[in-house]
C-alpha cells in the first residue's frame, strides 16, 4: 500500500518540479490526493469539524490530502506539515474532519477545493476500484499565454497546436488538452467545467488562468503530463512569436507516429 510518507514525498517533488517549470509563481497552484483507505495521520494531530465546499457522497469515507490556501507548492517538500491538511470525509459527503499540524501556515484548504472534490468524486463514482486519485492545478506560462489567443479557445485547435511539434506529446496526451473558456477562480462554473472535461481529457486548460491535471498514478505522473503539454505550448508560442518559422510535424509524419505507436486519438 502507498503510505502517507510516500505521498508527501511525491507531492514535495511535484511542487519542486512545477516550480522549475515556472508553473506555480508565489502562492499559485494547488494539489490534492484522494485515498480510499485512511492513512496514518499522526503527522496531523489537530482535528476540527469542516463543512466541504462541494457535496460529494461518492467520497464518503475517503481521505483527501490537500494543500492549504496561500501555501507555496515549492515549500511542500521541506515543510509538508506547514503546507498540507488531511480531510476525512463523513458518510453524508457534506461534513468532514480536517486534520492538520500545529505548524500549519494556512487557514483553510485551497480556494479551488470545490473543483478538486467535484472531480475526485466524479472519477471515483464512474470508476469502481479506484483507490487513489491525484489532481494538480498549476499555471504554466506558455499554455496560459496561448489560451489568450481567441482562435485557440477550442479543444481541437489548441490540442493540435501543442501536439504538432514532437511525437512524444501526442503519444503522452492522445486527447490533447480540453479547453475551458475563462471562468472565475473557485466558481461553480469552473468546477462543473473541470468535472465534465476531465472525463474525456487528462488535462483541462482554464483559459487565462492555468491547468488542472488528473492522474491515477500519483502527483509526479500528473506533473509529467503538465511538462509534455507545456513543452508543446512552448514550441507553439516560439513559432507564433516570430522567432521561428517551423512547419511542425506534417500530416504524414503525424499519421506515421499514430500508426507506429498505436495512438488512440480523435485529434487527427
Ligand atoms: P490557493 O492558494 O487558494 O490554492 O489558490 C491558488 C490558485 O492558484 C488559485 O487558482
């Protein structure tokens, strides 16, 4: 079984990698891991009643390890007890117990916790047997820059734009990224959009804001997907900025990659 220590280590490495990618400036970004089995919570000895910001009966009995609002993702590795809480969800899916450490540096979980809970609950309800599910919100610069270009505020157009530079991108992100038009941070609209688009895509791009990525394989695997998408966005930005006059992979080259790797994609 994955232990809490393993999860905290991965969250710490994920936060550092996002920082290296310039995808979590200052207090931007948040992460959570939902666990079917309650872990040992001795790192978080304080407990308080907590009303969840979304109603999630599918998560009854689950524990969600989550970053505190206003914490820096780059600090999670060195100070997990200061940056994280463990939220144990009651049977009604409305109430919970919030476990934390005396050294915690935040008042409440991330302001995007409604989206985290909504997506975890939707994935758990649709996929019986899932024991762990990770979500990361980050703000990668080139993906966000491209999301300001009106013609790219479209899932197919954006996905083709970022998957046309390297074979890896399409192999790793066969569905590309789902694109959500701008929605106010923390809003019900953003939560509902995340729930819907993360059914069909592993990454959803929140226009003019950032991304949310989901993974069954833990925080580092989630961040790998961000890295693939952001690299594709970097090439596209470079080309559009006038620095390059790149052709990108041709239709024949893309078809050859799809055939060679058996990529299941509806993008091409
Ligand atoms: P929190 O610090 O509340 O997680 O907010 C950061 C963020 O990126 C909101 O979109």
